[in-house]
C-alpha cells in the first residue's frame, strides 16, 4: 500500500512552539511517519477515521506516556487495486503534560475545511 501524508495548517501551528521547546521533535515526527507505514494499526481509533498516536519526545525523556499526542485522519483510496493508497492527514499535536485531551468534534471541523479546500483546488485544476 502506498502512503500519502498531508500536514494541516492547524497541525503546523500547534507544532511550532513544541518544535522550539523540544529539539528532537522534528526527528521524532519523521520517525513517526516511518512507523505509520510499517504498522498501519498504530494508534488508538477515535472513530470516523481519526486516530490518536502516542509520540515519544526523545529530549523529554518521559517515554510515550509523557510525550505528545498526534491526531491523524486516515482515508484509503482505490481499495483492492494495485494503486491502493492511504492518505494520512496530520490534524493536531499536543503535549500530554500541558493538555489532557481534545474533543474529536474539533478535529472533524478541521478535516472538513481541508477537504473543501482540496475539492476547490481540484476543480480549479480541471478548469485550466
């Protein structure tokens, strides 16, 4: 299966202060992408294609339980074909020590905005 990764603006905005605070986070996120490709069942399902993944922040030295939480949204395209692709959208990231948890309803709105924007861009490409 092929993987296509997207990073939402919301994720980038939330990650920025964490990247400044934890110097290893960039490498930890790259490693997470590799782990997602190697283990498609990684994380806890939140329903509706959303997953919560516990992320170890190396510089924090607290393991996954004291690290960050990454919320992803997954959609599979072209099922049962040679071109089967899983789209993994990085929706949100937060430090577990700063925020206990977040509501799934907040993520649904963010992903819906992304899909609408993507659909609009597709329409514009086909017009050209």
